[in-house]
C-alpha cells in the first residue's frame, strides 16, 4: 500500500531479507546522493555485492547492532534501518547511533521512514541510551529535514567522508533519549 497512510510492520531483519535490503540501500544511495558525491561511485554500486556483504554480516553479528525492516501489508520489505552503539573511531560509546535508514523510493513520504525511526528510537531508549547520534551528508537537505522532524539537531561535529578521493562533508545530529 502506498500513499500518506501506508501501514507497515517493523520486525528484525533476517538473512532472507538481504537481497531486498541491499536493493533498497543501493537505489537509495543512487537517488539521494546524486550530485552530492561522485557519480561514478554511485553508478558502480551493485545490489548483488551489497547483499553478499549483508549476508557476511549475518555470519558475524556485532553485539548491540540491530537491523530492522519495514514490510507492507503484502509482506514486501519497503524499508531498512540499522542502529547500535555509537562509534567514535574504533571505540563504541554508551550513546546509540543510527547507522542507516533507507526507504524504497516508491514509498518515500508514506511514513515508512518515520515508523522505522520511531522503532529505532524506542529500542535505543529501552536499552538505556541517553542519546542517539547519526551522521548525514551536509548537503542532503531532504534527509536533514527528516531527521529534524524526528527530534534530531546538528551538534556542531563535522567530518569529511571520503568517496573515491573526494571529500563529502557530513554533519552529526543528536537527539536526547528518555530511556
């Protein structure tokens, strides 16, 4: 179902979801990051290779990392989010981090992303984290508006994200949690 009232069910991702999640992630990058990072990098992204990486991650799960999918009323996976401990370099901190959140392009604006975000926040609060952080491309205005509507705000931290030798600036957003 699409439209503003799309109903989705959020559940933990399983191995069988890897192909669909990879397709959503790769298409999400290719759409959202067009003009924000080198086009040759986006064009070279391969959903099959991404799915293989996801399957490998299932074989060696990282403690505290949670992968969620949103599925529509027909059972089709239409979004994916991943969160876990905040990564400060190689050190994991007591804060939570939203590592990724992608929605099928045909479902943007239907509430899928909001539903995934709410569930990630709920789980991070339940795990006792005091705040949740995320990194977003500085020039990704649509994503920044989405995160701000979800209660996140830039905290002043910035860093370049290197893509094929090109620095793509990211900004960090933070949100206090009530857990």
